[in-house]
């Protein structure tokens, strides 16, 4: 096995250095970018190593998988939901996650608000920047109307926007998609941008990402199940 797949602490250190260099190229501080270690399909011991090495936050795609891991590992760092959330999983998601990145439809927003129980819920609006039928999220042209609808839901604290751009051959090819999201956030006065994964997070940071979701570059190659981050 390669070093990338075995040494979590070294992988994390390399990723943090790359985050810092990308931030500096963009005239920003490394502390302005939250590195989220995407731990989906990763076994608990390897996640424990990442926590010990100082990973700032963890991201999971599935509520049940996160539930099992939080029970084993506790809440030493914040947990972020970065995958699709079914409305029938909202109750569990609210108990597990500190931030929900994948607010992709209004019925989900209303269910989160209904079940909030008086607490404020940090969310990001998912935007389908490429208009792909296979991905959830609001079309860029629909973001204004979505934000207007969310304004009436008192429990939701909208922090910004999230996207998963269409597949590209080179990281540089994703720059335009990231710029689209950044422009939308600026237009609506939103502070946070969740964009960029292992293959392209440096370009995302250069375009304004405040959260990057990095899995493979920290934890190594995954089993076939799930979609790589």
C-alpha cells in the first residue's frame, strides 16, 4: 500500500499545507478555510487517527453511517452532513450534525424548520451549478426565489452556498463552476462557500471557498461503495 493510503497524519499535514498555499495565492489567510475530512466509508480507527492528528471537522454522506460513527467516536470535532438528506431522516440529522451542507429543496427546509425544537440550524443551500439531472440542488437562476422562501423559516441560519460541479478532466476546468457559485454568494451577501474536493480544492480556494471537503487525499483510496470526495 502507498503512503497516501496508510499515514493519515502525514496525509493531513500535506493537505493542510496545500490549503495554506492556495489561500496565500488568493491573498487570504489559511484560517479562512475550514478543512472538512470526508470520512464516508472510512473505518472508525482511521477517523480516530485523523482526529488525533488535528482534522478540524468531519463530513459524512449518510445519516445512519454518521450515527454509528458518532456513537463510537464522540464529538471531538464538528460533524457536517455533505450528502443528500431524506426528509424522514431529519430528526436524526439534527441530533448528529453541526452543519448541513445539502439543503437542496424547499420541502426539506420546511421539515428542518418544523423539527428544530427552538434551536438554530446552520445550513448551506446546495446549488446545481451545472444543471445536471443526476444531482440535487437549486438551479442558479432559482437561488433568489429559494432564498426568499427560506427567509420565512426562523430556525434556519443560512451560512452560504454549496456545490458539486460537473466532472472535469483537470482541476483547472472546474474554476468556472466555482466562480459561478462565488458570484452567486457575493450577489446575495452570503459568507460561506462549500466547494472543492480532493481533486480540485486548491482551485476552489483560489475562487473563494471557505470550506473544502477532502476525503481521498487524507484517508486514501476508498472501497468501491459511495462516490469519492
